[in-house]
C-alpha cells in the first residue's frame, strides 16, 4: 500500500538541510552511483576474438574494446555516467565457423543498440544478425529504436531480444540452455543459411545485414529502397523482390540442414514471414539458383486466410513481366506441424485459369498455423510447380476461425481407415462454401464443400461417383435443416464436392443454426455418419451444426 508522508514542512526543511550537509561532508553513509557490469554473446555463429566496445550515438568510445572468448562471450563495465544515453555495443573482427556451411570466416561489424536507461548492472546485451539490422536502421537510416523494431518484426516475424545469449546452433542444447537461447541461435543460423542460399560467402553475410537494413529503410523488405535496387556490398549481388520469401525458405532449409543441432520442431522455429512474391527454381537449395518466373499471391477479400475455405489468385510472369504461357501450375499444400505433416482438402478444380498468367486458387485449410495469441502451431507450405519443373513456395499465415462456423466434421462408423493410432472411423470434413441471400429478405441459399480423409496427404472430395479407398460412392445424401431438425431439405450434388440447398429461412443480423447430416453409400458401406464414430443415436450424434449470421461480413 502506498505510504503517505505526514512530515511537517518545517521538519522537511530541516531534514533537507542535514542531508545536504552530510553529502557535502562526504558522509560514510553515502554511495556513488553504480557502474554497470554487463556481459553478452556475439553471434553470427559464436565469434571468437572479436573486439567488443561500447560507443554512444555520436560514435564516441564509452568503453574500450575487450575480446570475446571461444564461445563468443564478453564482459565489460560501463561507467554510470554514460547509462543515461543511447549506447551501442559494437563488435568487429574475430573468427567463426559458419553454421550453414561449416566454413571458417572472419566477422564484420555487428551491433546491439540499447536505448537510454535500458542497461543495468548485471545485464546481458548480445549482438546478432537481427540486432545488427535494427541498429543499422537507427544509426544510418534515421529510425527510432521502436520504429526499427516494428519494421524488422514485419519483415522477419520476430523481434530480437538482446538480453538473450544465443546458443550455438551447431551443438546439441546443453542441459541448462533455455528455449529462448536455442531459438535465438537457430535464427542466427538462418541468416547464415540465407547467405549461402543467395550464393554469398560466409564473410559476405555482414554486407547482407547492411543491405537488409537499407532495404527496410522504407519499411518494406522487397529488394528496393527509396533509390532503387539494393546492392549487397561489393559482392556483385543485389537483393531481389523475393528476399522476404527467401528468408522464410532459409528458416526451413536451415532446420533441415544437417549442421543444425537445435532439435527444434516445426512449431518451435516460430511463425514464418509471409511474403507474397516468390521466384520459381528447379532446386532452391543450390546457392544462387537460376529462376525463370515470378509468382505473386493476392488474397481475395479483406481478411487473411483462416482455417476453412480460402480463395486467392496467383499471377505468374517471366522476370521481364511477360505473362506466363506454359502449362497450368499445380499445387501441393502441406501443413508442417510439430511432429507430423498433412495436406488439406482441395476441390476437383483447385486452380482455375483466368488468362494472362493469372489463376484463381481454392483450397480448404484444415487448421490454423498459429493460435489467437500468435503462438506457432507449425507452418503451411504452398508449393506451386510451373513449366520446366520450376516451383515456388509460399508460407501463408493461416489464422484460427473467428465468428461464424467455417467447418464441421463427421465420422464413419463401419467406414474406417488406418490412422496413426490404428483403425478409426473415416473423418468427413464439411466446410462452409457460401451463404447468399436469394429471392428476398430472410431467404438464403447455403452451400458446403465435403471431403473425406484417405491418408494424411489425401482428402478427396465427396460426390456421387467419387472414390473412397477404392470404393465408388454410389449414392451420397446431404440433408440440411434450418429449424432444429424438425424438417430436412435435400442438398443438390454439384458433382465436385459442393452441395447446395436453396430457400433456407434465416433471420438477418443474428446467429442462426443450420444442421447438416451426411449419408454415404458405397460398394462396401451404407451408413449415416456421426459426430463421434459410434452407432447413430438420433438427435444426439447424427448431425453437425453451423452457426451463421446472415448479413454479416
């Protein structure tokens, strides 16, 4: 509880006078403000023998250089009188063993920019590729620390924490190593992987950090700044429009790199940046691979993809902007979870040509890639293959469904498949396709897309004539009710997994319930599917429910 002073004014003055006298006389009870003894790690990979100093915003030396040890660690003392200003921990020189290639390298400049008052005695300040890019944005491109961190997070999907000492990504985590230390080391390794993927040497990555900051000076990581294309030092290479996509790929590639020993799974590496420009390659793991085409992704609608139906367009051109004229591209979507991977349902026509190298793409995400709070659950990889075997990857952020129900599930009873835990009822995935007002207020058409699981990588659409486990679906029946099951309307089979019903009576602007039942007859099974895979118990487990709000977005 806050204490309220009841010292009288006269007494206060007396106390002030006595206190002032004691200070003036150098009372033994006084103490000088403490200097700040700090430590940290310099990591491109851990840099041995680097010169680490502290300078102020004008470049004046505050603490003379000390050397890092073989693990990239340093310690030094900052005078208290300097702690009230912005300070930069600066590293130069030293040697390292590159995480991605295993080559020996000589380090260039690395920085960690600390705002005034943020360093205290016993603190830790580490310099990494991420902290170096942020410092470059502040020192050379006029951004505040907060602005630089915001731009960096938008480009790379994380904010570097300078208080964390990154671990060596090429060694198995020590018993006392924290998850944050492991992840920070992994992310440093991803920048080494990016340099290798771009055809740069291990020493060139320090020029790459400078170039990435220059690119981000206009707040967008796209290969250009306000003056045009960004060169990577004197390497002869420049950043390209797909550089953010290349960093996402570098994260994936470094995870698969045999030198990576962090043991992090697909969810633990964090959310991948989603860049909507990608280049095609025959083999993107070859340093500086040749690319023929550029692919651009445009989400349809105002919101990013959510678990459920997703529709977007891709535009394919040659690098001189000539529209693509080859065979229609193909798509393989894969969700890489922490310990497993799976595909997702797609309609019979996934990619619809629009002409001029543009295509409409429709798929149905089984799950989100991140939770509401941003915690990663893995990542979606959309692999588009075009002419000559070249392909491009996109890593879209798929959010959890909000608002109306976007998908429900029913299960087979006798209709079973082999799963990771043994034989179990086949899952039928039912996605909201559309809800449209037709013929006057309160009168709606409702459509769903239905797919069934064959394997973790196969989810064929369900319609009369489709095949499940080699058995032809001879008669599928979809029933829909808008009155809590008092009556049921038969949905019409569109022949492609989409089933539609007309004339539903729904109230605009409020939540309505739409029940759905599914019966599938094939050459082996003839049954109504249930919510739990157990024998039908009417009014309990023989239907699922969509919540819809007509008239809402």
